């Protein structure tokens, strides 16, 4: 009687290196996760930045209020927006790193 052959164990990283269909599925899943988080953040940032002019139109007394020679609208758009964008960028980098770390952990297990 002949012994049955065990199928060759192929690490997941080898699937990616050899650009097989399975490796393509792995990479597509990684890219979709990163794209999803990036688009969600883009939506939040665009909604926030796009909402500011609407707010200024709806509340012109707030937009026209002056702090020294500059209106509040210009202070918000020219100064206050940037810390928010830095936080958004920091969050995106952390999210991308977490997704990549999870992906790497999954690849090691297979």
C-alpha cells in the first residue's frame, strides 16, 4: 500500500510573491480595507470643510464677527482648520498601520 501524499504547504506570503490568484485576493482585501478607511475620512473632512461655508451663510453674524482686523470666518478657515487636518492625517496613518499589522498577522498564521 502506498502512503498518500500530503499536499504541499504554501505560505500565504508565497502566494503574494508569486502573484497567484490567491495572492491577488489577499492584496485586494488589504487595499479595499485601506481604501474604505481613506474614503470614510475623506467624507468626514469634506463634510466638515464644506459645511463651514454653509454655516457662515446661515449665520452671517458669526462669520462677520471680527477679532482684531480679521473676521471669525477667516480665522476658522485659515487657522483652526489645520489642527483638524493634522488630527485627520494622524488618524489615517494609524488606521493604515493597523490594517497592515492585521494583514501581516494573518499572513503569518497561514
